[in-house]
C-alpha cells in the first residue's frame, strides 16, 4: 500500500465503504420502489401540493447510486493511499451527503403534513364526485379504487358523508344515497350483498372501517424507506468520512 497512512485505518475505511456500497444499492432500490407509488396514492398528495415526499425519493435515487459509486472509489483510494484520490473522495461524498440530507428532510416534513386525517377528509369532501375538474376526476377514481379494494368507507367511516357538507352530498340526497355505494359490502363477484341494508346503514351490509389507516400506511411506508433508511446511511457515512479525514492527515 502506497503512502504513509496506517494500514489498520485504511482497512476500517475499506470496510466502511463496503457497507456504503451495499447501503447505497439498497437505498437506490428502495426509493425506486417508493417513487413508482405501488399503493397508488400520489393524487392524494398531489392535490394538496405536498407531493415532495416523492421529490425526496427522486433525490434519494441519485444519492443511492452515488453512494454505490463513491463507496467503490473510496475503497480504491484507501488501497492506493493517494492523497489526491482521498481528497476527491471526501469532496464528492460531502456533496452527495448534503443532497441526501435534503432528501430525508423534505420527505419527512411533508409526510408530517399529510398524516392528518383532517387534511385528507377536507380533500375527499371537496373533490369526490367532482367531474368538473381534472383533480376531481382523478381523486374520485382513487377513492373508488381504495374503498372497493380495501373494503373501507370515507376517511374515518360512513358518517363522514353525513356529518359534513360535501360535493357528493350536493349531488345525492341523504335519503337516496347517504354514502357512496362503494361503501357497501360485496360478495366474491364484487356485487353489493344487500343494497337496501347498506342504504339504511346496517352493519352487516356496510363497511364501517375508514380508509385513513390504509392511506397513512402507504405514506408512512414511502417515508420510512426514503427518510429513516436515508438517515441511517447518513450516520454511518459521517463516521466513515471522519475516519477518512483522519486517514488523509496521515498520508
């Protein structure tokens, strides 16, 4: 090994960068999964203008791949004991580190705003069955899919459609449709089991569970992958960078 640096310190740096390489690949894969929106809740975030959870994900994709490449470069720099290579490694790693910090903070802060049932409730009441706007059409499709697939109704339950003024209520009287018929329980063929029983609110024929748990779980899943895993990588990378700075002074 060239240079005057300690071989023991160089070994620790190599080990640290091996972990960064693997963590970078994991972050890259995790954030690609999050940004593809497998739960299909992006429209709910987009309408509120708080879709930066996904913006943080796109930044993290870049950072994950950069950590992978810089980890390999850091191993080569430690093996060769080159001051120039080590300095370049530290500069580039610092730049990626700052971007990853921005990614984690952006995703986490916007998640805090969205994990609020009142925000999602207001959005649902405003846009559900509103066919006059593109946002209304898109959110109606999202809510129809969620209520049908997850056997849930509204944000907190069927009473959301009765207790609050909504676009849906302006179109349908409470006697005719106290809540969307997608709140009704269905059989294996997705046919309503008892429409009249659902209309009167019989618990055997209506889904009483709200959809908020599913939506919050989706947003949390994206955020934990982007932010908390990102924070863990940042903590490890900071230790490796500090060790590399010490190693640089010994070369």
